[in-house]
């Protein structure tokens, strides 16, 4: 089995989080937010209704300077030049998991957008988001504050503060398979679900273990950092994507794809081994994350990217992000947009 349930977004970005009590976006009187239960038509209705909510809001506060927050802020600013958009980020640097040049290029573009205000190094006080009754100013705008006490007013609040790994099923199944520090599933480099090996608990166990350690003079001079010792009581369960604690890999589609390939090859390896195929006693394939890579759109026709250590900017990009390119990847020849809907 491959566990690939990904992660959940905070409301209102989580399609499944349509309970009005949990939704930061409040519909206007007479407007009912659509409920999403998993169908395509419901998903389209959900997205269209939330587009209207953005369209109706004169001022918008986007919280979080990762890829999603940046894309929301720049898309809204590009489409609605009359709106004021504020991007609030808790760190001094945007896209902190990537090269500093990504921050520099992104900030350059944001500074050219007259209707975007960027606030760096200020963390949102989440208690101000949950306060009841909600605090408003004389214009009817919602007021939230940072941990330093700075108040920010807006008609719409969009939280882009990170995803929550969707590992609830694994935690119910065996709590030891989920890292309590980040809610990610523990895995081996074979992508198999794992648990931490029980630590040594007595002086005798420690002394016995130390007797087994032989360090050569050459190795002793080189400090090394070892991964926590883990084992798998569940060799037939694999975890890939955003739910996996995958050795520092960023949560991105291309990484989930490569992890899935490793898991699939290892599953086939285990099947052949169980059937007694010759040569299948070799160890399973190990996963090593690729260097960080990403492409972040900045409005409708600009993007910044990092790939194989190279950071760059592209202008004149396609507004649809080249969505039609996915059809040939799955074997369908597309010559015009209408064919995508046949």
C-alpha cells in the first residue's frame, strides 16, 4: 500500500473545511458558501464562489510569504489593480527554504506593484484571528494584529501559513509512525513506513553497545551526523508526498513523483522477492531528495524559478501556466483549447 494523502490547507483554502464556523471567509448576507464533498462540480462551484469573495473585497491581507501567499498576493494585485493587497510574512526573507536570490527577485517584482504592501519580520498573533466578537474598524474592515501589537485592517483575510500533513489515519493506526514534532509520517529511505528504534534505557545496554563500536583513526577525525535509528514493522506500507518526513525534501509535486517512483520500484522488488525470483535479494532502493527546485508565478506574466542551483526570472509567461502541456504528458494530442474540454 502507498499512503499518499498529502496535506490539508488552512481555511478558507481547504476545500474540505467548509464548515462556516471554521471558515475565516464569511459569506455576505444571502450568500451561502458551497459545500464540497469531493465531486468535480462541487469543486468548481466552491472555487467560483470564492473568486467572487475576492472580487468583492476592496482590501485583502495575505498572511504567509511562501509560494502560495506570494502567488495569491501577486495574482490578485495583477487582476484587480484597484485593490489594496498586503502581504504579511513572519520572517525577513520570502521563500526561506530557497536561495536568497529567490527572495531578492521576488521582492523586486512586488515592489513594482503599486497596490501591494509587503510587511516582513512581523508574525500574526493568531489569538487576534480567533477573537470573538471579531474586531472591526469604522469602515467595517476586520482588524487583526501582529505579535508586536501592530494592527492591520482588511476586508478579506487569506491564511497561507503552511499545510498540515494528512496523517490522522496513520496516527490512529500506530502513533509511533508519526513524528509529533511536525505531524509527518516517519519513513525509511526505502519510503517504507517506520518507527523510531527504542532508545537504550540502562547503563548495561549502553556499555554493551559501546563495546560494539569500532572507530578507525581516520574516521575518528571526521565528524558525522547520523539519522535517528529507525526500523519498519510495516514493510508493505509506503508513504510518499506531503505526508512523508522525507529527509528534508520540500513539499512539492515533483518530489512526490520521484518518491512514488522509488516506492513503486521497491514494491515490485518485494513482489519478485516473495516469488523467489533470482537476484532479488539485493537491498531495496534508497531515496535521496533532489536539491530545492520551484517555479513561482508573480502575477499573470512573470515568474521566478530555482532549478539545479540556478535562480532566474521569466517575463512574458503564459497566464494559464502552460496547463495544456499536461495533456500530451498523458498521451493526448491537443492542438487548441477547445479540445481540453471534449
